[in-house]
C-alpha cells in the first residue's frame, strides 16, 4: 500500500523527501563494507533533492553511492544530462560528496552498449541480490504527465522487460530519444521507492494512477517487499480524495 504525503510548497516537499531518505538510512549498517545506494531521477526531482540535501545530517555521505534510475545518452556538458544537473546543483552543496560517488553512464558508447556497460557497473556495487537482481536501498522517482517513470513510457515494449537490470531506449517519446533506464523488475526489488510529483500538470495523472488504478508505467512500481511513498505538493494532489 502506497503512503501519500503532501507538502504545501516546494520546501515542504524537500523536507518530506529528506525525511523519507533518512528513514530508510536507519535500516542501513554504515559499519559494513557495502554502500548505501540511492537511485536518482532527472526532470524536476533534482531541485527538491539538492535543496533538501544539506538537511540530511544523519547520513554519512561517504558511504553513499549514487546511481541513475535513468539517464539521457548525451555528453555530460549537455543541459539534458541528468548527471550534469546533479554535478552543478548537488555535489557543490554537500560537504564531502564527490563525483566519484556517482556511477555514471559512458556517453561515448552506442545506446545498447551503454545500457550493458551501466548494468555491469551496477553489478559491481556489492548490493544485496534477489536472484539476478540487485536490491537497491532507495530509488527516487519522478513521473511525467503521461504516467512515465524513469524512461519507461506508456505502451512501450520495455514495460515487458523481465530479465535485464538496465535497458536501452532509442525512441523515447520525450527528447532526447536515446536513454538508458532501470527496468520494472529492479525497481520492484528496491527497499524503498519514493516518487516526487508536483504541480498542476500532474493532478490528472495522479488521480488516474492513485485513485482510479488505471494502468500507467508509474503505477506499475509496486515494490515486492519494500516501501512505496508518493510525495506530492498541494496542486498535484488537488484531485485526490484523501
Ligand atoms: O524525462 C524524464 O522525465 C521524468 C519525469 O520528469 P518530471 O520533470 O516530470 O518530474 C523523470 O523522472 C526522468 O528521470 C526523466 O529522464
């Protein structure tokens, strides 16, 4: 069952996001060797994460590895690069976080080779496994007004992917067309999936997914044993009968 949390404005959304991440960190043992893995999304999410990050004082950032729930296949200087956004808005704000803690794509590869390479990089993180799938600690997710999450779009064959951890997409309906993305099976193995969805433009799709239970990619994120949290602002939640 999803937990829905509503912030009255962007600051409250950031606060709820930080609290949710810190709560998940409580069940992690920082004295062990494995990292605490946080999956990052692009779009509107980085601004809430970066704004709240300095408040997350319980987290030993040295133990964190950041991965990308999806990434656009563009150079790291391109404004569409999600890594670029985090490099410019987050790394500079939190003491001790360096770019070496980010598991980044190789943007020089073709999209399929890039996905394969990223999957291999994720496999080296020493995360717990369930069968062939890693169990990541926290995945921070966004959702487009069409109901996509990561780079998993409505009606796309990637929604049926059952075995890969990272897949490529070369026909993304939202530009840029070439991207790599975590797949639904790995999203649903995570210990915690936290969506952040804000603004008037998301109110209809949120009602369809959270209340009417219509089938959209974001609604297929249902962690098997982990938790699912939706953090919304008031405009995004305005059609929900909570
Ligand atoms: O293209 C993308 O869009 C989604 C949703 O973005 P938002 O701006 O509507 O929050 C994002 O989660 C994903 O990472 C990104 O590649």
